[in-house]
């Protein structure tokens, strides 16, 4: 079974500072990888995804993530945090050969941005 | 294009009752998945329906069930509600084709069981 681990349930950053959210997955075959964001009282919105090809993936709102097979990681970064980045972020995987669309999520990381 | 809609947005029930939640996917999307989100357990997959058939099922008791209609709209039902069923229930729809296909999420239904 696949699993996803997000290191740190809460992260606090200053406005303008680097945002780094860590995600590691466990799978014998590299899966499809996703980062979602959830704002209060809302559903999840896709930030970016890795399928195949280029390992550095750019997403919306200035976020990007790098797939590292050797480290089974897919960390999310943003060079300069903005107050609007305060939200909860989820890393998710879907099996490469899986039938259907089931996603397995990490525990989430809540980001606080300090002025 | 309208997004995924879920009704109702908020629901309060008492233990032992049953509840039905509804999800309308994005037009053209035939796959609908349901997730439960709680502070303690996080986001957990309930089940997925595709073309009116359950394609995947998570590890939840039989009190949780679902169905999908010919227009791809889906409902999930929880019978004999327990306090632990209080959660945000999220529905997501997907356009089939390709491994990197995205799931589009609705705003959720927040269920409170008293």
C-alpha cells in the first residue's frame, strides 16, 4: 500500500521568506504526485502535479516542486511567502498502475505567514 | 464551466439518524470520488464511482454507502450515525484519460453529529 508523509504539521514563515513543505512517499514504482491547497471552509485546489518527464514542476501562485526518485520526495517550495499563502497544504499520490482515481493524502501542513 | 457542487453545505444530525449527501460533478466528468476529512484522521478515501459502478472502496464500515446516477451525479449515505462521523465530506470529480488526470474538489459538506 502506498503512503505519504508530510514532515511538520505546522510551519510558520515570515512574509517574503522561503516556504518549504516536505513530502515523502512510499511506493515501489514512482506514483503520480500532487500538491493541493485548502483555504478555510473550502475544498481542495490543485497547486501542481508530477506525472512523467521534467522533475521540476511549476504550479500556480508561484509554487514549484521537485520530484526526486532517489529520495522518494516531492517537496513544495515558494521563494517568497505572501500573506495569502496561509492555508493547509496536502501532498497526495496515485499509483502509477492504479485503476481509478483514488488519492492517498499526507497528513497536511498548515502554513502560518507572519507579517 | 461550473465546478463541483455539493449539497447541503452544512448538516446537523443526532446519533442514530441517517444522512444523504449529494454531489454534482463537473459536466462531462464521469468519475466521482468521496473523501472524509477529520482533524484526527486527515483525508481518507471513502469510495469512487464511475459510470454508475463502484470502482474503488476505502476502509470504512458498511454504514457508509454511495451510488451514482446516469447523469454522473452521486450521493453518499451514512446510516446509524455516530459521533465520530462528524467530518467534512468532500466530493471530487475527474475527467477520465491519462495518469496525471486531476481531481476537482467541491467545497464539501460539513456534517455535525450530536
